C-alpha cells in the first residue's frame, strides 16, 4: 500500500521514472508537428498559385529540384525548425525526411479530403442542392468532368448566401448520356449525398447532356423527377449570336473580314508592331466557342476604324510580299467602306446588349427569375432597336466616313448569273436600292434571327420559371389562381408520397404574407427578408420553396472557370500527374476560401493516422 501511494503521488507530480523519456517523446512529437505544419503551408501556397512543385531532382540544394524543395531551402535560412530539420537531413541523421514526392501526394490528398469534408458539411446542412456538370479534354487527351454543387447556405447566424462548390474532376471513359449519368450518381454516393435531395441540374447544350430521351438530364429525371433541368443560359446566348451571324451572307462576310484582319497582323511581328503603333486596342480573333471574343473583335474595329485603316495602308507601303500587299489593299478598301462601317456599328450595338446579359448570367449569385427578366428586357430592347437601329447606324457611319474622307455611297455589288432557260426559273425582282437591300438582307435578318432565337432557346428556362413564378407574383393573383399555382408547384416538387411542402399551406402563407418592404422583390430578396425578420418558422412552406427556387442554377460558368484552373495545373511539363494529385491541387486552387479555413492540426492528424504503423511481435 505504501508503494502504491508513493506511485500515485509521483504520477500527480510528474516525477515518475520515465519522466525524461516522456518529455523527450513529447518534444519529438512537437518538433515533427512543427515541421509538417510548415510543409503543409508551403504546399497550400504553391497550389493556390498553380505553381508546379516538383523538378527533375528530389534532393535538397540541387539546381533543378523544384519549387517545393526551393521553398523549404528558403524557409530554412530564417526558420529555426526547418533549419534544424534540413541540417539533420543533410548529414543523414534522419531517415524520415517528409520531403519526397510520395509525401507531397499524401499531404495534397489530406488537404483535398479536408476541403471536401468541409464543403459536404455545408451541403448537408443546406439539404437541397443542384448539380452543374461540364466536360473538356485536358492536355493528355483525357476527358475531364467538372462537378459543381450549388446550394443556398442559410445558417442560424448568417444571411442566406448562394454558393457553388467545386467538388473535383472525374475521368470520363465514355461521353454517352448513360456513362456520364452513372458516373455522377456514383460520385454522389461516394460523397454520401442522397440524390433525392437534388433539385436542379444544369449542363451545356450538347446532345449527350440535354437529350430528351438518352441525355444525362433525361436519365437523372427518371430517378428523381424533382431534379429540374435548366440549360446553361450563357451557352444558349452564345448560340443566339451564332444563329444571327449565320443568318445573313453580309454578316458572315463581315466576320470573315475581321478574321482576315487579325490573321494579317498576327502573322508577322513587324505588322503587329505597326498595328500597335496606330491603335490603342489591338484587333482580336473571332471564335465560335469563346463568349467574349465576338464583342472584343468588333469593338476593336468599331471605335478605331480610321486607325486600323491607316495601319493597313502602312503595311501595304512597307510590305515586300505581293500577297501581303494585295491583302492589305483589299482590307483597307473594305474597312474604309460605307458598308463595313454600318455593319460594325450594327453588330457592336447588338452585341453590347447581349454581352451585358451574358456577363450578368455568369454570376454565381444569379437567380432564375432575375435571369428571365434580363432576357425579356433584352428581347424588348432588340425589338425596339429594329425600328430605329439602322437609321441611327447610318448617321454614325456617315460621321465616321467623313473623318476618314471616304464616300458615303453604298454601291450595289453585282455578280454575273447564268442565263435561265425558262421564265419561271428567274428569281424574284432584286431590290434596286443598295442601302435598302442591306437593311432587308442584313439588318432585319440578324435582328429578327436574334429575337426568334432568344424566344425559342429560352423557352425551357421560361417553363421552369413559370412554375416558381407564384413566389414573386402572388400579390397580383386571386385566391383561386394562387391556390392553383401553389398546387402545381407542389406537384412539381413531389415524388410519390413525398412532397417538399404542402401546396394548400403554401397558398395560405402567401395569402397572409403582407410584409414585403417593396414591390418587385426577387426570390433571393424575399428569402433574405424572411431570415432578417426571423419568419422562417412562421412561413415554413414558403421558406422551403424559396430556397429551392434560388438553388436552381442558371449557367455552368463555374465549371468553365474550373477548366481555366485545369489548363494552369495540367501543362505540357505536368501532363503525367495522377488524377488524385490533380484533384487535390484543383480543390486547393479553386476553393481558396475554404482552403484557408482548414486547420493545419486537422490535416496533420489525418496524415498521422495514415502513416501510423502497427507492429506485430
């Protein structure tokens, strides 16, 4: 008993026999945690800036040992912890250095896992979510599927906020609708996210994604009818401009001239220097797929017509190649023509109206009702522009032609035609006035094509919004109309016996909700109003319906942004990196706000569990 009491006293005072050994063990543990904390910080810093880590050598103080080891060497010059660690590694006192490529991969994977867990916690708290998918081939010719999850975060303390979380890339073996749908369902199962809580899906306009029978959206709708499909608004606007450009021969010719101007100057550094000497904004290439290329290419010529023409004339004077001289002369005559000037003004006015909407649609916080309202205003603007746009374009074109001292006469271009054998083969009587013909065959055609394409291509978006329109139009509805539309919305968000909310109760709540501070509020503004006034428990059905409406995506712009990160990460010199390393680096690079909130201690604890060894005797 005396011995036992003595041991108890020593344990309480920390004076046992193995006190020194325990102190050494704790000191060694703290030292390794300090080392790993610095290594994790270096990895996060490099990954967030998309800087490659490895070099051709994996040893310290070698010329080409990569940015990771160079950062370790730099910090070792000023930090005592890393200085001691590097010194031990150099003299061979440490067998475990934690500086190898394998340790890099494990730390990257640990950080990526913590980021995913943090985002999954937010998604599960929000309950309802939408998925955004898009595919692109990487530099090693592997099809990568970007997975984005959109939620409305509405914690107890914070105001509701729309968030789109990048969940990583998936390697795609087959681009069919069946393969892609199975791939995303498998990933959601790995995330432990029930697909029954998905309320929206948004893809581009590819047939394998939006197909009504075998597309991804059709297959997912069979599993969950409440996962409403919303086509990407930005891609659809891109197709609207493409439809307008292809609807008229003069429009196609105009963009052909723009491409020829860019090709002429970009093919030679000397010619490009001449262009930069004359203009403030250089000419841009025109592309079918890049959203920003059209307005940029037209803008450079629209406001610098005289400067571009002077640059072409200087190229003609200084060139020694007959092909270049002929091309520069031809383009200078076309750029200075009355027809080209009118086309530039018309196209810029139209693209400026559409470009503003396209930029707004790409915002993460964009909502379905706001997007549809912007599109309707765009249609009204184009309809109004059709009646006055061509006349105003003529006035601006005359002023511009007077500045560059060219005639404001539009000549009719005539081509010899094959003689017809019979009278019924002759075409309609051509329009004699060249200016009137340009208005009919160019201006009216592209404006009408844009309006028609906008109305047709966004019909599906309007159908989805019509189902949720009762949430913002309820003050203008009668009780009968309100009850009917609420029941329709409730049936839309139901599967079997499961309903997100009761339609009759929603109608009663909307009928009794008279606390709007102003008319014409959006769904997000009403949601914030409910949260601010703490009315989510008073109007529970309305609270759920508004959250689902705001969760629905409008574009896949976030997936397109992740592709920009993919191009920075998987370059020519990094084309052999594994999929796990690519995902870890992409998660840190895209989700920098989340990455900064991850604790170093949590990452090191996960790493320690993975590296623990069980010794069996």
